């Protein structure tokens, strides 16, 4: 079944309208965000539709309106409104080739969680026109397990992605993230020479704005508190800088918008970046956004430290090699700062 965006269909349109649904949150389900809970109950509904019905106040928690990020407590009473459903062709399961790719991307597992080095270009879940993503493919790969995403990465971001193997682990890690107990570090290549040193950017972000129907995040005093800590790692003349970014909050597109706010947009970012800088890096082989979640660490409440890291993928490491070689040639005078060869000096007339 698929779910249409507008429940007010023509009277003679195909499809059926669901009844109002009422649920009580169990102890195992407690700690989840409301949007995740509703998305599971309305299996197959696009997340955009789930967010819409919640924000319109159609979903009630204990008889009251609640935001998508609301954390549920045991015995909370949830009301989910009627939704019109339309039959459609089953899109099928994630292809086996994708499942095989993700099987190779698992870099760590134990009884509680899996860690993937997520390739760029893969969404972490289906929705927004995608039938499936990383989590759907993992569930096909391991049909007898209860797998849930602990957090998300942008589709074009590569690197460390945590997947919980049971509800208790999911609740524990969500609680750690809410309390700043999980340290996430990213590597990003940004435009220009970063001369701000170790810089903490504490700029609120609005994540609910739309431009042309597409979600666009922007800095705004009315937004949610968002904190990123930038530190330069390697300079490439005045052309670009490799930075490490430590996230203190986890807003949508946070690093990308904070980098833009600092006048050093991320390389390859078609949404918040600089077009001419992107073109320049494309000539050096960059075919994606240069943003990689390279390390993640936390302490289990029961005791024990957990830490995992992944190196830059080859397609990004090659770009740094090319940038480094070009920077060296510029210093030797073989290239101008814009990457072109200097004109030969004309002989003086006698």
C-alpha cells in the first residue's frame, strides 16, 4: 500500500481511508521520538507526510499536540488520524547488490550494535521519492533482527553510521545523544584559507523552511540552538582548507550551513556551497560533497568506552593529493594562485 499526501481525495477515487488509531506506548517503545513512532505505525508512509500530520496537530500525545522530536514515555497515549491509502505496485525489496555493498560496509558489530562506513550517495532510509535506503537494505540482509537507525547522515555524506540491534540499545544511545554523551567528528574541505583558528560556531538554525518545495536550512535567531566546533587540519594555500568539525548538536545540514555562515562553504555542496569553487574542485576530480563522518565515540552507562573511526574514502583522498600537488607547484612559481600557468615573460626591446 502507499499513502497519498492529501487525504481529501475525489469521492470516486480508488483507495480506502483508515480509521483513527489509538496506541499506548510500551516500556520497550519508550524513549523514541514521536515521528519515528508514528512512521513505524504507518508503515510505508513517506516521512514528509508523517511530519505534516504531526505539525498540523493531527497526531495527539495524551490528548495534546506534540512536536516530531517529542520523546515518548511509558503509557503515553497516542492518537493517529485517518489517512487515505491507495493501492500501488509493490516497489519490491532493496536489490541484492545494494545489500552486498552494505554487508562489506559493516566495519564493526557486537551484540548491541552495528557500525557502517556508509558510502556517499545512499540515503539512510526510504522516503522523498526513494523506495528504500540503508536501513531497509540491512533489514533484508538480516531479516531476523530488529535493526533501527541510531542517527542519520545526509545522503551525500559518507562515514560512521550506528545501527542498534535492540530497543534497549536504541534508547540508551538516544539518551546519550540528548545529553551530549556521543562525540561525532567530521572531516570537511572548505573554500579558502581558514584563518579563524579553533572556532566554535553557536548559531541557531531554522530547519523547517521550504524553498521551491525543498527543505532549506538557514541561520535564524528564531531557530534551534546549533553548535559546531571547527578546527583547521591542513591548508592548501589560499584555495581550500581541510577542517575537522565536532558536533555539539545534530541539526539537519548543520555543518554545511555553519560553514556557509563562516564564509567557508563545503566543497561540492550544490545547495549551500559556492558554484565556482565547486567547478574548480570538479576539475581536480571531486564528484561529491566533501564531508565525511570520520569518528564517533561514547561511554556506555554500564561501563566501557566505545570508539570507532574510518579514513577518508579514496575518492576524497585523491582530491587532497591533487590539491597538495597544485599547491606545491604554485609555491614553486609553476602555477598562479588560480591554478593556471604563468605567462612567459616577453624579452625586453633593445
